[in-house]
C-alpha cells in the first residue's frame, strides 16, 4: 500500500467509522492525540465491516480497543455462521505486527475464553453478557490479526499458533490458523469501497432458448418494463461494465427509441437491436418454453444502455402503462464482466454500433479503480460516455484527465495530438494512454492535475475573450494546450501532493507566471502566423515543437544554459522527436510551490 492509498484509507476511516466508534474511555486533553487514537481504533471496524459483512454501526459497536483491552481490539459474533471473531488490529507507521503485540493478544484470548474479565476495560465489561452468550452459542472462534505489514512474521505467528494448539485452555473451537488480514487484504477490501452495487434479479424470458456451446447463455424476449424498473432501482450500476451509460434523451438515437415506444410499443421488438447482458450465474426457476422465470446473479447490461435508459425515462414521465406492450430481445451470457471473455463480449457487441475507440476506455480496470478512489475525496469520475452537467466541478471526465496528465509528459507531440484528435488520447493500449493510466497513477495526482489544467485553460479562454486583435484572440485560444504543456511542468511537485490544489493560491502564484508565458508564446507565434490562421499553426507539429522549445527556454530562464546547444545539435536518428532535449527542458522547469 503506497502513501497515496494510505492517505485515502485514513480519510475513509475518518469519514465513515471514527464518528461511530464508542467514545474514548480516558480522552486526552490533546485533541490531535485523540484523533490519532480513534483513527487507529477504526481499522478494526473496517475489517469487521468488510470481512464479516456487518453494517457500519455494528462494526463500530464491536470495537473495544482502548486502554485495558488486553490486546483484543474488536469482538464480533456472526450468528448466521456461528463464528466469534476476536480481532487485534494495527494501523501504524512501523507496519509489522510485533512479538509483544502477539503476546498481549494471546493473553487477552486466554482470559476471555475462560470468562475471566478481570483487567478488561469498560468497553468489554459492558458487553460481558453478550460475549458470554456468543461463547456459549458459537461453533468457531476465529482469531484475526489485521495490520498494514505484508504478512505475520515468524515469531508473532508462532506465538498465536502455540495458543491455538495448547490443550491447557480446553478450547477446541479456536480455528487454525489465525486469519492474517495483511496489507494485501486491506487493500483489496479498500478497493471495493464505492464499488457499484451488485444486481441480483429475476427476469421472465418469453420464447427463450438456451444457446448451445461451452458457455451458459440464454436468448429470448423480455418485457422492456422489467429492464426499465431495474434502471429506476439501480441507476448507473446496471451498466457498470458497459462502455457507455445513458447519453441523455436529446441524442438522435434516444429520440428515435422514445418515438418508437410512444407510437408503436407493441412492435418495438422489430425496431430495436436488442440488449446484451453479462452475469455471474443464471438459473431457470419455473415456467415452460413459452415463458420462464430466471434468477440472475450480478447482472450488468453491456449493450443496450440507451434502450433501457430511454424506456425508464418514459416510465418516469408517462407511467409504466406507456411501455407495457413493449418487448425487446435480450441475450444473457454467464461471464464475469471484468474477465477477458466478458470484456471481449462487450467490445464485440458495441463495435456494431456508433461507438468511438475512445469509448473502450470504460473496459480498463484502472478506470474503475480511479473512480472509486476519487469518490473517497468527493469527486465523481466519468469514464463512460454519458450525459453530464459540465458546470459541476466535482465531475472529472476521463478525456480531461487524459489531457491534464499528458501535459506533464515531455513529448511535444501531445499538445498537437490533443488539438487534432482528442479521442487519440484515450485509446487503450496505445500511446499516450498506456503511459498515463497505469496502476501507479494516483487518483489524487489525477485530481490535482485536472484542477491545474482547468485553471490554465480557463485563464487562456479569458485572455482570448479580451484580446485586442482577432489574430491574438485566435492565438490565445488555439495555443492553450501548448501553454498548458509548458506551465504544467512547473507544477509537478504540487500536483503529486495529496491535498487538493487551492484555486486562490493558483491564481496568486501561477496567474502572473501564466501571463508571462502567454506573452512569450504570442511573441513566438506572431511571426509564423502572418497570413495564417493560428489554428493551422497549432495543428502543425513542426511549428508547435519550435514554439514550445523556444518558450520553455525563455520562460524557464535557460537562455545561458550551456547544456542546451549540444542537445539541440544532437542527431535524433529515428526518434519521433528530440527526446533528450525535451526531457532536459522539462526537468529544468522551475517549480512553483505553496499551491496546497
């Protein structure tokens, strides 16, 4: 777990669990110390919530961590599986679970299973009746060590193993081995935070058939109202693994769908291409070949989102009766939407429609990881094509994330690529997408890059609106990506930080720098734009590379830098651009601080 993930985890713990924990028994006068203690206590609630499936309230109520806990930080009884969980957890800088901590945990367990409550704190004593009842009723006692180390070390693990195997305590229900809930388990559980809701449902298929072959699949007609109700109930979660969510009711396709439903719902099945869905499991429950009910686990519509969303919108405005006669052909395939086959189905089914290659970014698992992490800090990440409120600054679109992050790279082709064809920045498996959206990309870095990029583009648009001449106005407008390319290099250090960039501080510190860079860029652009539209200039790679190089040298104060001349004269061979030169220029960018 890297520093960013730890920061996100701590924020999540503070936001979700800390306020629901039992009060500290002996709070300190130092509020910061209390906050740190509660944060450490909350990791036990996190484990109970995610591993045992308890509600947040019940998970927090299970925490007994405080002075006098005798090494036991949480006690939770899961009645449906008759298992008592005894948990010790550590969220600390040193990370590894120590021998002393293991010994304390063992001591507390010995006393608890003997119903000896001497020395336990009030949190445990208040639950004595409940704990005794759980000890009487349980069939298994599972010991859990939750920590942010990679695994239990030899001696702590041996101490707990010895306790489990010791016949002296007479407790045969202790599960062997101890559950080592290490950093990988915490990370996996944390990644499920803000995951889309799993959709388990029943659908009735008419005139259905099971598709023969080595995979389970069914095809048949379904009443569109059933799918519309799933949309109303679950929203975007119904299309979690689709490449697009609803694009809104104003698109030509969706208007056509709505017209068909309004004017001839009974024949809708003949005017529509149908719906494709993936699921984890599908089982027929009752019925015959004409009509049969199917229980479906983890349903996800991967093609046909516009059909279902449009139908749901009509139900919301005209009532369910308006589409009661409409049916649609549905294909349901038992395949995990996130595995290779499931993604291949999604890709193939959507290739038949008007879908750009950039839309397939929605199949990249890194995009879903980023969405979940950004949700923890109050941002909605839109990586599926959908209708959006572009005035909402808490929504980050994948295309602007690609623009912002690419401007941090040293390649001078990127501003031209963004200007010529924005979709080219979002082609999975190709450059620059494969260089930007890696497992190492922090969601917080992405957020800060977008904040900075938005500020630069907004300022350039403002300057364009107030430019004294049409030529200068067009130059400011069309040079915005090139300006961002030069300026973003100066913000690297702050963009990589964890707190969000402050817009007032950006305006105070970056604003004057941006004004200077804009003028430098205009001075470089003016001679070569005589008789030309600046749009043409900033779509021409040779022009842009020369302008950017000169602007970086002047704006970064490198006019007298002795290393530049040999780099400029260097034969680049078959390189797509002077890689060493632009890497050097990028690294020389003077950093602007105090933006957080």
